[in-house]
C-alpha cells in the first residue's frame, strides 16, 4: 500500500503555501484597494468599510507572516500525512 513520507509531504506543502503567500503579499502591496474588496467577497463581508484601511506591508510583517504560514502548513501537512499513513496501515 502507498505510504506518504510525512516530512517530505509537509515540506512541499509548506513551500507551496509560502509561495502563494508571497504572491498574495505582492498583490496586496500593488493593489491594496482591490485586495480589500477581494477579501470582503471571500469572507462575505457586506460592509467593506468594516475592513481595516491603510495597512502597510513591511519587510518585517512579510517575514513574520511567511514564517507563520510555513510553520503552520508544515505542521498541518505532517499531521495529514501521519493520519493518512495510519489509515492505510491495515491494508
């Protein structure tokens, strides 16, 4: 039966998420108004005025956010692979 390498799966998932986060951050930096509107649509916020305005992306906030995205998705990927491997163990 197929078994997933938990560490490799988690690492690839976290790198992919980090890449998507980087693209998203660039989009927010280049198009802040439109990004707020997209967030409103995504989260079903009817009053877009309720969204925070004037948020600036700094290098520190980008690195801090990127680190969190990589850490959290690594942990989620590792747990997902571990659960999958456990579920197919008996087959």
